[in-house]
C-alpha cells in the first residue's frame, strides 16, 4: 500500500488530495514502517490545501467533507512520536497562515479540533517541539477578528469562561528563550487588539490578570539586572561590559514597548492594572528612593539606572495618570516614622531647599497604615528608603544638576527634558515642577483672560495671579490624593503653596549654576542650554542680576580659555572650529527635541586614549581640549547674547580676512593665498640650509623656512631650482602651530620639531566609538630633527620659527577680536535687538 503512494500523479491535483486522505484514513497504528508516509502525507496536505485555497474551492470542500482535521487528531492520539507531533504542528501552522478565504478560516476554527490541539499535553521538554507549538498558536492568533475569536472561546451566560489559546500561550510568556517570549507577546497583542469586550473582561480578571503582574515583575528583574551590569562597568571599564549594557538596555526597551502596545489596545482595566503594578513594584519602592538615597546593602537601582528608567518609562509608556502621579511623587515625600534614620543625598542640597519643608507628623503614618500584605511590604520599603528625608526627589534632580557628577547631571537633564516633552503631563504639573515653557505660560494666561477667569491685565501683565496658583494647587492635590491611594500614606508637599514663578526660578537657578561648572563636558552643557531655551524661548525677563553676573563671569572664563588656544597647538584651526561649533550649538539648543538617547548615561564615561597613554605634550590631547573649550565657549556666548535680549547670529562675528604685514617672510616668499602645498614655487629669501633623514641612513639636503600668513603657518623644506636662481620648489610642508621647537641639549646644531596632522584626526563620533569592541590605539605625533651647518644657523632657525609662531598667533587673536571682546561682541551695531512678544503662543 505504501509503495503505491509514490506512483506518478499530478501532485497538486484534487485526485492527489483524495488519494492521500484515503491512505491516511487506513492508518491504524504509526510505526517505523509507515512513519515516513504519515509525515510526508501531512506535508503534502498542507501544500495542497494552501494551493486549493488560492485556486479551487473544491480542495477545501473536500477537506471539510472528509473531516481531515479529525484524522489529524486521531493519528495524534495513536502516535507518540515527537517527529509526528512536530510535523503536525508545522502542517497546521502552514495551513492556517496561508488561508485567505474567510469561509475556510471559519471552518478551521468552528470545530473543537483546534482547541484540542491547543490544549493537548505535548512534551514541551523538547525545545524544538515547543517552538513549533508556539508558532502554531501565533498562526492562529494572526487570524483572529471579531467573528473568529468567538469560535475559540468557551462561554457561559454570555461571559467568556475559557480561552485555551490565550491561557496556554501565557504559560510561556516568561520563557528563557527570547524568541518564544516574543511570539507569545505578539499573540497576546493580537488578542487584545480584536477589541472583544467579553474577551477583554476575561483577560483582565483573576487568575489571568496575574499575567500582567508577572510581566511587570519580570521587567523589574531586568531593571535590577541592568543596575548590576552598570555597577560592574563603573568598577572595570571594558568593551564587553559596554556591550552587555547595550544588550540589557535593548531588552528593557523592548519590554517597555510591549507594555506600551498592551496599553494602546485600549482595555481600561488592563491599562489601570499595568499602571498600578509599575508604580507599586518599580517606581515607588525602587526608582524614586534610588534618586534620593545611597542605601548600603539595601535594594536599590542606583541613581544612574533610575534616571534612565524614568526617562524610558515616561517616553515610551503613554499613560496620563502614570505621568502625572510620577510628577506628583517628584514634588513630595512621604511622612515617615523614624526621623533618626540617616540617608545621604546624592549631591549637595540646593540653597533654596530650606527648612520650611516641614516636620514630620508621626500620627498620620499610623492612621494610614495598609491592611493588604503587598501594600504593607511597599510601606515598609518606602519607610526605610525615605526615612528621615526632608527633600523631594525633584530637589535631588536639581541638586544633581548643581553639584552632581557628569552622569548625574546628564541623567537629571534627560529626566527634566523628558517630562517637558511628555504630552500626557498636565500643564499644571509641569508648572509645579518648574518646567512649563514660557510660551505655554503666556498661552494659558491669554486663554484665562479671554474666558473671563481673571482680568486680562492681572493675568497677562502681572507676575502671577492668585487663581493660577489656586488652580495649580487644586489639580496637584488630585494627583497627590491618587498618590496617597498607592502608597497608603500622606505626602508632604510644601512647594505647592509656592508660586509657579518660584518653581521656575529654582530650575533656572540650577541651570545657571550648571553653566558655571568647569568639570562638566560641553555636550552635557549643551543639553542644559537646550532645556533653558525651551523654558525661555523668547524673553530674557526671567534672568535676575545674579544670573546675569554668573553668566557673564562664565563667559569671561571661557573667553580666557579660547585666548589660550589662540597660542596653542591647534591655533591655525581655531577659527574654523569656532565657526563649525557655533552653528552646531545653535542648532542643538534651538532643536525641537533633545538629541540624545538616554541610554548614553549608562555607558562608562569616554576616556580619550590620548589622555591615558600619550604624554602631556601630545598634540592630539591638546586638540581634544581645544574642541571642548570651543564648544563651551560657543554655548556661553550664545547664552550671553540671549541674556542681553539679542538675536543669535547664524555666524560668529569674526574677521575672516586679516592682512599679513608686507615685510613678512610669507610676502617675501611670494605667497599671495593662505595655502601652501608640495611642489609650489616660492622665493628662497631667508632660507637656511639643513639636513634631515626621513629614512635610516638616507640624509637629504633642504632649505628650511618658517612661514605664516593670516591664521595659517607652515614649516617648509624646499629645494632650489637650477634654472631659476633664488627660486625653489616646496618638497615637504608641515603645520607651524604646535611644532614646539627645541635645540638639542647635547648637539647644539640639531633642532627638534614636533609635527602634528594638518587636520583633526578625530570626529564627533569618537565618544561612541570608544565603547566599541575594537579599541583603537592612540596616535603619535611625528618628529623632525634638522641638522644645520653650525650652532649659529640652528639658533637662527629657532628664532625664525618662534617669530613666525608669534605672528601667526597675533593674526588669530586679531581675527577673534570682535568675538572675544565682551563690550564689542554685545555692541548694538553688531547684534539686533530681540523683538519681545510675550503673547506668542
């Protein structure tokens, strides 16, 4: 019988399907003799049904008429082979995935055979079989809609009491294999997005609602795992640990995007349940306490990890109440019993965080104790973590900005920027945090005046209106009450009574203090500049005299640093660097969103290979320092112009063309353009004969000359032209700047020169490249050793180099005069007045 299966027929014909089904019905036992036939029959049926669904309805009519699904189930019962189980699941997956006809899909789901296969106790110890099973479930979920989902559920009095597809799938939701977790999540989303009310009630009721609890618990464990990797990276920096951080971050963000997709399905009970678990299991017991304390040997995520998580949760999970409750929690702290408990603030406290943040009421804590066991655990954790603290997490964020390290500053700025850009955050909450943009403040006042909530004059032209303050306090109280429902204890919020203007000044104070810090990278300062421009896009009115003094002092300090670079190693590229960074800084601080991924704060700080390995004389380290100084200068110059109410010019005010003295060596050499390349012809006026060996034992004779024109400068080795006396060809040219001339101590005829590249060997992406697996080596400067005929010639060459370096430096300083001189850079003739428009919305 089995050999007749292989006789020649059209393998895609209906006759072929009839023959295979007839032979399959005759199978009463599956053994080694017929096992291959049964498996091949399943494969052929899958191919034929898929073909028939697209070409001839008679195929599927025959499939239904002969109850082939029943035959599959019958053979599964009599066959214990894993190979058959795998093939059956694969066959079913292929058939279901490729069915396009709604009638065919309806038939497949109408009988109980599919549910039987779903609930069948396969041996899931076999990972390959489990993969086929999950693919089978996912294929079914891909065909779900309002009509088909009712065929797969069990109902009682119009309520769903059983849903094998969903129940069996979520058993593997936290499987160690990521591909299986991903498939299960895709299946659940297919279920949620059908939008069937009875199914939605089923998935949001116990015990199936425990799935969301386990999901958030799994996410919390991933967060704790990330914290351990970040801690290890601080102790031992390596490319492998950085790669591990990025992998952990990808997994965390994948989890958050899945949670966001679940919420976006629009099941109200599920959205509330997820928000509840995120707050109770992660935000309150771990994230917020980690921002404020350094608890030794206690569960804590650490400030850096918590800052990152806050950014990601607010940015990805779009739940209005979640965003506003987190904002309310940032503004207050629970009243706790143990006032003697000690905790250390991550950073110094702000001067404006004074003692009026209230004494703690112990009785209130006792009155609000929780009866539920989980709430009691949460209460105990909060009590320990917040015990004795008198400052809100928002104060810690501002404290980080003022006195934290690089990572804390960057993380805090990212959190503030994320809150500012979170559309789900109420404007009243943003105002309470002190981060409501100025144009929104004006828009709010204008609308209130138009609807008659207060007089237009009071709302639009007074500094604050009492009704604004009352309304903010009222809306904040709503979320504080919700916060109390979660933590089960009262919250102190002394800042609520303060004017929103005070809140804004606290943030503004912190940002101005940040711009005065010299131990923070330019990139992070740019982020602070972006945040400042978001808060104050149009007006300088929020700056007080103290702010202006601090900004002016910082500007003077950065100016001094740039002036030092005008006599530094890369002075010939200083003007180009300033113009380039000026444009980049303007784009960065005026961008619509902060252009930095929060995950960057988790990576170990980038350390230049030049700082670690190269000597203090390395031109590459000097180049990085120059770029950093220019970036800081560009930002502080922008802020200084803005603080004076001026418009930021697109280009820095510099002299692009500075005339070189007529009697200079460059003029005598016949240079007319600030450019010199090999094979150029020059006058050999003032050249000094010398010898140099670029290869071992191969000395060459040249005429040495140092030249400078405008901001450019060169060290020239030339050869005289035989047919043109007094004229020569440039054979070798190198930058004059940073050559550090030095006469050899033992050989007074030798002149040592450092030769750096003519352009920057590093780019803006160097920071990210520093975290790659391939570690680049530090570049090394070149060296020239010129041998002269006598000591006098060597001294003369030395003097020539020093004179040309001084002339080049003077030309650069002259070009920078309008930019570096404070009085001239703020001259009304140079910078147009900003047109004030407080009513811009």
